C-alpha cells in the first residue's frame, strides 16, 4: 500500500509539473540518476555570440535540450542516453564534489576579486532526495579561491554525456 501511494504521488507530481511555468525545469522530474533525480545545465547569454541553451538529464536516460540562441539547433529536442552515460554523469557529479560548491560565484560578495563584464554564466542544478542544490557561476568572476576548473569541467562533462555538443 505504501509503494502504491508513492507511485500515485510520483504520477501526480509528473502531471502537475507540466502545468506551471514558474517551477524550474530541474524540479519537475521524479526519476533518480544513481541517487539523483535530474541534472540541469543552463548556459546564458553574453555580450557577443555565446550559446544560450538548457539541458536536463533524467535518471531514466531521457535528455531534454532547449536551444535558444547562437546554437546549431533551436527549440526543444528530446533524446536518450544509455545507462552507462547516466552512471558516468553521477560519477562526474560526485567527483566534482558538487555538494561542496557555494550556491553562487557571481560578484564580489561571492569572493570574486575581479569581475569582468559581459561574460556568460552557467547554472548547474542537481535534484536529489526531493531537494535541489544549484550553483550559479559567472565566467567573469576571477579569484584564486573560486573552483572555476571544477565547475566548468562538470558542465562540459554533462554536455558531453548528454550529447548536447552536436546541437550547440
């Protein structure tokens, strides 16, 4: 009976998630990615031609890409990745020590010693056990103590495993 209630709740959450545009996309999925329900990567605009897109990777291998500007493919595309790629993504998240990252690396208040204007930013979010943790990183944020390489490397690995490179 308890398991049936969980399935009903998951089905209701899935149905209701399509009804609201105010809920971030990374909070709309009920499937685990090796302990993670969904992984989200969003890249924003810059002063220039930086790719603007979002990608969500769900635990069942579904990938939802939304290309907005300065990408090869605009609009929504849905594909799948295999179980091995899903597992590799979970390992990449763990290896990046995602849970130790601060929520924001955008300005002086976040530890940026220098802030260069007009650079793009990225958002990484992971939903796990019903809780979402996100990290906002601005590429113009410069400081020795900012783990830029870890953040950028994780974002690039998500793109690689999700297959979004071909769309961008």
